[in-house]
């Protein structure tokens, strides 16, 4: 399922136009993104938690020539499924 599929499903279930459904999805995704950028954790009950993890710097290898390179530290998004989602997947 992609964003367009999700938009169609929301529009059908909420009985709203697809344009409005797409707008609502963009608002939600934007709010989650803003919270993660500012270092906040986003929890949606029974679905899961979005968080930011800090990866430290490490030595890697260039696959083209095998030379050693230093991969800089970075922040990555992490999603941890909640109990409701886990139960739904395993029922």
C-alpha cells in the first residue's frame, strides 16, 4: 500500500473527497516529521512509536575500490510496533 492507496481508503471510509483525504494524510505525516526532527517521540496507541536513534561514526569500506572510509554520525528514524499492531499481525 502506498500513499495514493491510503488516500483512496481514507476517502472511501470517511466519505470525503480524495483531495481532502490527501490533505489530512499530509498533515499527519508532516506533524510526525516535525516532531521527529525536533527530537520528540511520537506514540500512537496500539499502533506504535516513532523515535529517532543516533548512530555513531564508524569505519566502512568503499565497495568500488575497497578503501576504508569514515561514515559520519547520523540520526535515523525508528518505528517500534505497539501491542495492538503485534497482536493483529499474529492473530
